[in-house]
């Protein structure tokens, strides 16, 4: 049987084909009914997206095309902190409650696509970490083997629509380059707080030599 292929009728429209919605960040094929419907549903239900349209004094660590990585800290201007707390709510939807004071003490590396927040790494200064094993979603920590580390990844989150595009990897590369002045932190000196299944799968790839 011959495989069906999606066809487009070009009737002169200028916006046919793959596009990313500037409002919600959804990647879809414009002109394909199922994709259009899915996008409309997603866009309507997605009032929670956080927009950062550009501050004069933003700490930009990377800029490429329509994406950029910013660093925001809890003692930045009130308008910046307000955005951080909105991001906190999105992360909490995926990872559960985060204590506000502790959250604001961390440094936040934020990945934006068309000014929409699609990823965030929340990190802190940590000196000691312990190896753990992960089996059947159970994390077992071995406290007998303390290890020297320089940075702790408290939370890492990427929007469900933007996963497996290397965003978490890029965020942690920037963290390792920028967190300590004048040096790049080696993979061996990065620690993760208690990870989820996604976190373990990501970490195993990211930390593999
Ligand atoms: N399954 C299998 N392998 C994975 C997965 C997964 N779900 N996620 C990442 N990887 C591996 C892959 O090898 C991937 O490379 P590939 O896509 O070329 O195969 C590699 O890691 C790099 O992945 P990224 O694309 O950089 O990761 P992504 O941007 O998708 O973000 C993250 C990963 C942050 C874990 C995302 O899935 C997420 O936000 N999940 C929900 C929140 C969460 O669980 N966060 C981790 C909590 S633990 C903590 O915060 C310390």
C-alpha cells in the first residue's frame, strides 16, 4: 500500500508551513488542520507562559537567532523578580512546591525563544555532594562517599513542547561557564538535587564522559 503523504495546496498564502507561535511557543505546521487545532487548543490554555521582552540591564549569556539565555537573581530589580516568581510557578507545575526564599537565593539561567521562557536552570553554590543510585524510581543516596563539587543544580526544567532539542544541555553548559568567575566548572564538580526520572535520563547523558 502506498504511504499517504501530507500535501499542501499553495493558493498564494504567505504563511504556509512550519512555524513557531510567537505567543505560546508552539511549533506546528500551519495549514494542517490537526496541527492548527492542536495549536489553538494549546495557545488558549497556555496563559501561563512567561514573556520577557528585553530589559536594558539584562545579563545575556547567549544570543542566537530568536533565542537567548539570561541570568536573573533574586536580588535583581523587582520587575525581574516578579518574572522569576512566575517562572517558579511553571516549574512547580512539573516538579512540585519550591520554597520562595530558597528559590530566590539561587541563580537562574533562563532560556527564551521569541521572548517566551521555555527553560530554566536554578543553581546554587554547593561544596559537597553524595553519589546516588536510581532504581525503579527510587533514589538511594550513599552518604559514606562525600564528593567535592562547585555547583548544585536544584531544578532544571524545559517546557514540554521544547524538550529533546538540547536546551537543558545548553543551559547547563552556560551554568558551568558562568557560575564561577574565571573558570569553567567540570562535569565532575556539578551535582544534581534529588532527580526525577527525566532528570536521571538527562543527567546520565549529560554527565557521560
Ligand atoms: N528520555 C531519555 N533521554 C533523555 C530524556 C528523556 N526524557 N531527556 C533528556 N535525555 C537525554 C537524551 O540523551 C538527550 O539527547 P538526545 O535528545 O539527542 O537523545 C540528552 O539527554 C539531552 O537532552 P536535552 O534535549 O538537553 O534535554 P531537555 O531540554 O529535553 O530537558 C529535562 C531535559 C530538563 C529533564 C526535561 O525533560 C524536563 O523539563 N522534564 C520535566 C522536569 C524535570 O523532571 N526536570 C528534572 C528534575 S531533576 C532536577 O531538577 C535536579
